[in-house]
C-alpha cells in the first residue's frame, strides 16, 4: 500500500515536471536515435548546475525521496550526463522496481549514450513492466520501445523484428519510420 501511494504521488508530480521531456523522448527522428554502434560514448564530465546540486542535497537528507531522484535523473539527462542519469534511474528501480517509466528512461539514456544493447535491454524491461491498465497512457513510449528493438533486431532476428514492428504499429500506426521498417521486413 505504501509503495502504491509512493508511485501514485510520484506519477502525479512527474506528470507535471517531465511532460515535455517524455514527449521529446517519443518524438525523435530515427536518424537521431538509432545508431548501430554499440560503443559507449557517454558524456561523463561530472556536469553540475544549481538544480543538480540542490537535488543532490535533498537526496542526501532523504535518500529514498523518489520525486527528488526523478528530478535529479531528469536534470542529468537535460545536461547530457548519461552515466549519472542511468545510475540515478537504476536507483529509482531499486526503490520502485515495478515502475515502468524508469526503465523507459534508462533505455533512453543508454541510447543517448550510444549503448544500444543496454538500451534494448532496458526497453524490453519497460515493455514487460507496463501493466495492462497503464497501456493507454504509455502508447507512444511502447510504440517507440518496440520500434527501437525491431530496428536493432532487423538483421539478426527478422521474425522477432517483424513481431515487434507489428506491436509498434499497433500502438502508433502513423509512425512513418515504423511503417518503412515494416515494409522493408516484408521483402
């Protein structure tokens, strides 16, 4: 019950704080987001700013403050500090292991850091964690997660890629990149 209350409170706060951020994650162009390289090129130069420092202090005082942790992970992502963002999202998953958006964000951060294998694993966890009653609210992110995995698997597991691109199109039938991938997999 306490975890449900934490999750509901976190979701409410997060919906206001990161609405634009989540939208930015789901509206990227394939050419910008899918890189066939698996080399990690994370930008880990210890980026800091007043927002990050304030959130760190807040978390130091209360390490399990999930709202502050989400704010910190988002601030790291906004600063392109992918390693710190991933570490913070992972901390959130240890506190709230069934909260699907954290896994999506881990996927996004890994993808931004050019670690597509880690991104794929995180997106797969995200897909598995979305509860049936949450599907409607997660359609865009589900569509993207399925698309990303299908794109990565198109050359190594064509059947899985076909299944995943079909799921992607089920959630967003207007995504031109997904439609193009679907056509290419049918040849």
